């Protein structure tokens, strides 16, 4: 396994387990709009290494483990790290912008960064297929990626769980944009996939402009 990927997964595990066993630590570094607007910007970064429980941590790290090698293989170590950090940052920034007046809003998890890597991998290798536990046939990765973001729109609108759906979108945008900047040939080589993966992003911003979120 790539050393940078190992380090990222290790940092997530160490910080998450610290948060599992130290409520004060967890509260100090989680994403919290009120605290961030009061000047604690470190939360926009630190919250992406905290997780709610073992299941949350496992799902994010497993997804990263499967898709990171595609990005590393095509673009290299440094670009992978850039996309991970950019996606994390985009996720936090979009969450801050869209929830800026909800001072009690809280979120945690690496989902934004991981979704950025997922979107990047799908752009780079659009013929990938996934095998999900509850579906016995392979699913095209782009179908999963688009469906995941469409579900995130539903989650943002329904507001019936504690998942940071907005960060998923910000992360996807980060992975999408940085990957196309790093490999602009994708615009002509995989034009259909570039358009398909943009659809949920366009829907999100259209709904936001129309006040539907």
C-alpha cells in the first residue's frame, strides 16, 4: 500500500479513537458553525479526521482504500494528496457557506475528502465497477457516484439525520475540479463522464438558487 495513503488512514484512526474516548477533545475539534464563526477555523480541517463511531470510520477508510490507488496510479502521490486536501477544504467551505446562519450545526468525518477521491477515480477510470454487499451484480462506479450525490441532496433537504451531506458535495466538487485541472485531456477523452458527473453538482446549485434546500 502507498505510504501516503497509509499515513492518511493512520491519522484518521488515531484521531478518531482519541475522539471516541475523549468527549472534550471531540467537542473541541468537531465542525461547529458557531465556534468557527467565532474564530476557531482549525475545526474546518480537524473535523475531517474525527468520526462518530467505528462503522463510520470503517466505511470511510474502506472507500478510501479502494479508490485511492486509482488516483495514485494515474496522477501520482502528490496529486493524490492535493486532491484529498482540496476535497476536504471544499467540503468544509461549502458546508460553512450553506449553513453559515445555523450556529448549532455540527459535522464530522472524512466523507468530503473521500468523496473527492471517489469522484476523481471515476473520472480517471470510468469503466470501474463496484460490488456492493446487498447487490449481487457489479454496479458501474459512475452510477454509484451520481446516486450517492443525489441521495446527499435528499439528505440535505430532508434534514432527518446527522450526516454532513453538504461536505460530500463540496468534496465531490473539489475532486472533480482538481482532477480536470491536472488532466484536462479528460474533457475530450471522457466527455460523457465529465458531463454525467457534473449533473448532481448542477442540480445542487440550481436548488440552492431556487431556495429549495
